[in-house]
């Protein structure tokens, strides 16, 4: 009840106010659904993508270091970490965008 009176500033906490809240929410969802979208990924020629080109070698180095440490002190609980490191190395080798690893 304090949400309806103090937060929204209504003197009487009435259930009819939920209809107004719902209408505003549905209108906001409709605006969002019709709003123009950003592209899924910017073109590869932008300077931002060239600026993050150093991520691939860094990710490969970090994954290789993690893999070496996990192989040196192997424990069955580290299997998920080994698989993640191998996945990062495979993603770098396949040339996937830096946003994915």
C-alpha cells in the first residue's frame, strides 16, 4: 500500500491504480517492440573492432596458462575449467569475434 500512496503520490490506495500501471507498462513494451534495433554486430571495418584485435592473443595466452596450471594440479573438479580453456583456444583458432570469448 505504501507503494501506491507514497511512491506514486496517490492519496487513496485503490486497486484501480494497477490498471494505470499496467497500461503504462503495455505502452512501454509496445514502444520497445517497434523501436529500431542496433545491428547484431557492427561492421568489421570500424575502428572499435580493430582496437580490440589484441583480445585474441590475450585470451589464448590466458587459456593456455590456465590449461597448464590445471593440468599440473589436476583434480576432477577442474574438468569444467579445462573444457572452458580448450573452448577458448578453439574459438581463437577458429577466428571467432572477440565478443564471444
